[in-house]
C-alpha cells in the first residue's frame, strides 16, 4: 500500500476514500488540542512540549491541533507527523515529518486510526478444529497454511480463543501489541493515546473484521495496493502490552515487547500508570465536547450565532454518536503524570 502507486501514496490521500474523526469535523482536532493543553499543565509547562501524530495521513490532525492551541502553548510545541507516505507538498513548516516517532517524547503521542493498519495475520479453524494461518494471493484468493504456533498461538489462547468450529476466524494482534508498546516506550513523560475501531476479549467477532476500503465503500481486502486493508484492534491486549511493565522496573513479558523495549524501560525511571479503555463518546465529553444544542433563546438574540452553534452541535453529535464514531475505543496511557481524562 506504500509502494510506488500504492493506496497511501495516491494524490488524494486517505481522505479521498474514507472519513475519520479528523475529517468529519475540526472539533476533533480542537478537542485533541485541549488534551495537549492538559498534558502541558500536568508536565508543569515545559519549555518544549511534544505533539506526535502517529499515522498522520496528510497531516490533517497535527495541522488542526497547532491551529487550535493558545499562542503561548503553540510557541513551545514541537509538532511531529509520523507516516510512511511522503511529506505533503503544502504543510506547515513547523511540522517535522518522520517515518518513525521521535526517540524521546515529552508531551502527547496520539495515534488516531493507526493501529488498525498495522498488519496482522489471520487465523481460521480448519475441519479438524485446528487454527491455521490464512494465506492470500495477490488476487485475494485464500487458502489455509500451517497451524498457528509459538507466540501467536499463545496470543490467541489468551486474547482471542477460538472454539474448534470450522470457519471461525481471528486476527492475531501481537504485532499491534508490539507496535503500541514500542510507541509508548518513546514517551518519557506525558500521555499516549490510541483511537481506533476496537473490540475486547468478551466481544470478539466470530469471523474477524478484516476488510478493505476504496472510494468510500467497503471492498474485498485484496493485497495488491489498490485499497486500504484494515482490521479492528484488540485494544485490551495492547493495553496489557504496556502495563505488564511494573513501576518497580521489572521488564515486560518478552513475548509482548518490541526489541530493546524491556531493557530500556528497566533502565529508566519512568512511571507507567495503568492504561485505561474508554469510548470516544466518554473521552470527548471529558474534553468538553458534548453535542448539546444551543439555547433556543440565542436564535432570536443572535440568529447567526445560533446557526453556527447548531452546526457545531451537529458535528459534535456525529463525533460522539453511538453506533458510529462515539463507539470508537480510546486507549489512554499516562506516563509519569496523572490521567488528564480522569
């Protein structure tokens, strides 16, 4: 998808094919800016405050956050956009474009719909009741391969146990656990947040969630670079990948830790608070985005202001709607600070 002419290198960018909360309304970036300000306060207003936009697309979120920050905070903010695609031709010069997150982050690392694009293997139960890897050809044709073994089998047993029923599927989320743990490991002090389509161990879909998107429509997930390929995220497993490291400095379980992560964490004085899962609806309400309608009296007093407030309320309602964006999961991981969303 990131190869020459691949889906994520097309001129229209991801926004030409699907909407995220960032594309749905500028209110989302403003809410993230408020969160960054809370992190700034918790850090004691450092001279340099980092904001890292993971899976930045065309830089829409980081651009919106910078625009929404108070001038004094914006002047201290070091803004990073992290994506494998090339830097857009038109992008605020204050934004540093990277293909991996900065080695050290003091501030807010925000991953909006990043983890769902971290590749995972799919397992399917064969007629004998054995989970096997699903192999796929360039044209999308599938067949079953070898049985799932090792760390992948351990992950399935703990996080997505499959009954011995032919055709049941699971997406093995271990690569996402490792990716998230590695990202959080960059945060020396501050907050890491992952926002995504998500499910937990009690609500895993029996046939998985692997799918494709092109031009605003769901399509077959053919791995030829012509479409987005995505699968929902086991955010509960990702949360454990970071909290397995205790405040006493004990390393994480090696099967859930990116190379080098356990050693670096054991040698630092960071304090990892417990990760917390909540819905986007709850998170945005904690950031003062409620979707409440403006008072009707405003319509007669200032009709233009009423129309603007009503439009804003509609956008906020979409971002927090049950059955839509409001059901997205937020994985919140404070590092050395209190939870700004508590």
